[in-house]
C-alpha cells in the first residue's frame, strides 16, 4: 500500500485519490468534533480518545512498522507540540460556546491560512477561480458561524472567550495541516509516519484528562466515556490520517479546502443528534460552502 501511495503522488490518479481521502476526512472530522462536544466534558472526551489512540497505535508503531529516522523523530516531537496546542484551544472553545458556533469559526479560518502557507512553503499557487472558491467556502463557513452566533443566549463574556479560542484553533489548524504535510513527505513510508504520529501525539491528553477527572467533585461514569473514546480513536485515524495522505498525494491547499466541507456535515450532525437548529438560511450557507469546494476542485 505504501509503495502504491508513493508511486501515484503527483499524478492525476493521485489527485483523484486525494480528493476522496479529503472528503472522507471531512465527514470523519465532523463526527469527531461532535463526539468531543457531546454530553461529556470536552477535556475528558479528548483524553479518552487519545488514550485509545495510544492503545490502538502502539502495537503498529512498535512492532509492525520501522522506527522513525532521526529527522522524522524530530518532526514527530514538533507535531506533538503543535497538536497539543490545538487540542487545548478546542477544549477551551467547546467549554464556552456551542458546537455550531465554535466549529465553523475554526474550520472557516483554517483553509484560508493554509492556502497562504502552502503557497510559501510548497510553492502551490491557486488560480483566480480557485481563490473565488476559497472565498465562497471560508465566507460561507464564517457567515454560518455568525448566523449561529445570533441565536446564542449564553453569557456574552463566555461567548467572546469561546470565539477567541476558536479563532486561535483555526490558525492552529492551518499550522498543523501545513506542518503535517511537510512531515509526512519526509518519510519514505507514509504509513510508518502515521502510526508513529498517532502514537506520539496522543500521549499528552490522557494524562491531562486523568488529572482533571481526579479533581472533579462529581466525575462521570467511565464506561460511556470509554466507549466514546474508542469510537473517536477509530474516527481519528480516518480524519487526520486521511487528510495527511491527501496532502502527501496532491496539493496541500486543495486538500485543506475540501476537508472544510466538514462544516456542512457538522451542521447536519448538530441538527440531527445535538438538537441544534439548522433552518433555511443555514442550508443556503452550507450550499455556499459546498459550492466553494467544487469551485476550488474544478478551477485548478
């Protein structure tokens, strides 16, 4: 599989596979975000997910794939730092604002910054038509956040803090997307990098969540939390692994934009499972997001 991935990188076939991987990642990431925002504390949920990521990834990393080279090991340490910052900002944002407010702000900010970063680091340049698509997608996502924001009734100060963390999270999405794309391209075997990535970057939050759990006055029952963690860990492999493979195969900016169609899926999840409103205006904005992704893909 690794040889095939490497062989089609930069080819038309690779571009098609990258598109499918980015869309799969979008659906998976919307589910992943909903899991973290669900009825459990977001810190504990992320800790449970990362704990199971360690359990699932450790045998693969330690026994089935080669150990990382010195260069890749250094890149993994950098990924640990960046993703820890991202996970902290998301937990802080989810603590203070609704999922349908936080998630669009994060995802609307990320692709714009990622495309700009990719143009500098990877010398990827979007056409004027593609920039129109980025404007439609990011604009639709951010307008979706504003629409959701107008209906919020929680404390205004908490909401502002939540939005500030969400914007920070959006920037960190761009940072980790660009960094991970660079890192996975430095590994001869992309699946070796992925196995070690999921093992190393998941070591932090289980410790943080355990500390938080012990300090709670009324801690939740662990059984349902652990089940949520198992599901989230499996989804994380598809979500983060899918987009990293997509950036290995094709343009980083295009993969980042396509992945942000997750906002559409997130709105549907929020409506169907979290009992959050959608309505006709949100439907139009979700269509604008989807249109933007199509324009980016077709305008290249």
